[in-house]
C-alpha cells in the first residue's frame, strides 16, 4: 500500500514538505501524532476548512493520531498570512462554545475514540500565562528578524503595514508546535500553503530546542481554476452547519461549480479512487452534469449524512423537473408582497439592492413568468395559494405567504 504522503501527492493535495523521505519513513514505522490548527472565530467550520479535515482523516486512517489545535490564544492577535484586518478578541466562553460546535462537525471526519483517537487542545492554555521575558529568552532568541522578513506572509504585509502583534504570530505558532511536541510527541504540523513559513518555523524550532526531527507539510487551498477561493457565494461563506447553510444549498453549491473544477474537488475532498474520478470527469459536455451530481451527493453525505443527501438530491431533481412538491420550501410574512423583499426572505439574497439587480438582469421568475420590474409584487392569488420562485436557471423555491 502506498505511503499516505504519496497518496496525498497523487491526488494533488500536497504542496510543500521538508525532509520528505525521512517523513515517509517515519510515518511507515508506526503511529505518529500530527496537528492541524483552526481559528475559533465562528461557531461553525466552512468549506475553507474542508481540505484540512480530509487530510486529518486520511492520516488517521493510516494509523496516526490527529491533534486539533484551537487557536484560542492566537485568535486574539492578527495572522499576517494575507488578511486585511485583525481578528476580534473572543471571550473564553465564546471559544469554548465554538470548540463544542467544531467537535460535533469534526466527528464526521475524524474519530475521537480509540487508540489513535483525535484530541482537541486550546493554545490559550499555554499562551495566556506566558511570561514575556522568559518567552523572549527561550523562543525569541531562536529567530532571526532578517530571515523572518523574507517570509512571504510578512513580505505581503510590509507594503500595507505590519503591526508588532502580527509580527509575533510566527513565534507563537512555532511555540505551539514545540509545546505539542513536548507534551504529546507531535512530530508533524499540517496546514494550508499560506501557512508554510509559520509551519516551517515550528519544525525548525523543535530541531533547535529539542534536537529532534520535526516535519512540515502544506496542502493546496481549495480554489477554482481562476485561482479564486471556493466556498464563497453571494450570500457569504458556505458553512458546514446546516443552520447556516442548508444541506440543499450545500448540495447546490457543489452541483453548480465550473466543469473545470470538478476533477480537482473530487480528488481533494472525496475518497473515490482516482480511476473512477477520471472516468466520471473525462467528458466536457452534458455528461459532466452526472459527475457534478455525484460530487454534490458525496460531499453532502459526508457533511450532513445520507438522509440529508438523499433529500437534497430529491429536491434538486424536483426543481429541475418543475415538480413543486419536491422543491425546497420557504415561508414569508403575510404582509410581504414585493418580489425584491421575498427574494431576501425566501431565497437567501443578501440585500434588497442585490435582489433588484437580479430582477433587472432578468434572473427572477414567479410561476414561470419573468419579473422585470423592481417594484413588482405578487398577486392576491399567489399570496393565498403559494407560488414557485425561480432564481437563475437552477434555484427553485416553493413559497407560502403567512
């Protein structure tokens, strides 16, 4: 059986590693602990976290132990990896709540039981009580400012201005790796390719302080062929929490991605064999629709379960065929009559101005009739009996009023 690193590379997931041959030999020698970090700045994971969880699952299936590090401490300062603003500070209670939400969602990807069961740790447990002078003496002395400034994460921020808070981020993340190595024997940190400099700093710190081997591996971010991050819609992020993004909308997001992105998403996020993926995606015609439907079903089942995936598939087929009984349903207040308002309330359009833009662009229909007037309202009959709202070519909603 191929080494797990080779499996990840074959699917195009791996971007950078250090001492790769030594790492593969170590992973083949027996169970090892690895960690992946997450920001607790929301109460749900989103599509941007998907690749991280898939990598964690593959490594755990290969016998290794995942350590899920929650950045309760580092969430209180900015990360210089391309962000344009500083994170807001969170209370410990808010972080604890978010961690519980994360764990519920993560349990669909990794196992928290058994010999190599995943564990969750919060770096606030060791970062918040640090003595600054001791930290500078033990950790700061191992870092060269000149070398740090050559890192892409800092170079990208220098033109806009880099705060001292953000400058400390690399040291703190490196210290996380050192703490986990000392406490749990963690030998590998995994993360997105935008974190390469920070991850490498941690591996280097362990080698300096402990005289031990430590490793870094980054994987590609989930982007379209145009280089745009996936997981964003007009309504915002695509969340894994069904209360934030319904299983149907989650299904539809993947069902509607560009043809050129289907192969990559299959390889990154599913466990289908590569031969099967190549067979599914080899055609660039209407047959690609079947591949997209399969992709959407696989991912919805993984995140929300088989029943939710079956229901989303049924509703998608109903919407495509015009079967109102199987469509997603929505209800609006009895006094709501303007189509623009209904779009916001029932179809998830983010604002009334966006709703007007869709109407003006000819993308909205009521009961099969295109709406072109931004001041259009539903009829009394439609209010009394309900109606079918169509947004674009593929989104249908059975709307009731009252």
